[in-house]
């Protein structure tokens, strides 16, 4: 755990964030007048929650959307459709 004063945190915020992102420092305590005031920690890399229907009403699916499925499959499977 690294502790820095407010002035140092202001002048080197990018470096401190990079250290936390890269795991060089697990957390950085920012102190004001020698007393801990805030903690800089990495954000959890958990995927954000996906919502179903988020694009509802923004576009219409054409009736012939599946028209080229076989052709696309052949392109991906090097000319053979299984």
C-alpha cells in the first residue's frame, strides 16, 4: 500500500492510475494533512450487465434477413456447407 499526499496525487495522477491498473500498486492512499482521505483502487474487470431489448425500436429486421445464410456459411467453411 502506497500513501501519497494531495499535492503529489494532483501532480502525478496519471502515473498513480497506471500503477494501480498494471498491478504495480494494489491501492494508493491519498492523504490530506497527513491523514488518509481517499483510496485509489483498480476497477473490477467484471463484464457489465447486458440488457435484452436495449435497441428495441431503433431498427427493423428485413423479412429476407436469412436470404444469404448458405452463401455466408460457404464463405466461412471454405466452400462446404455441412
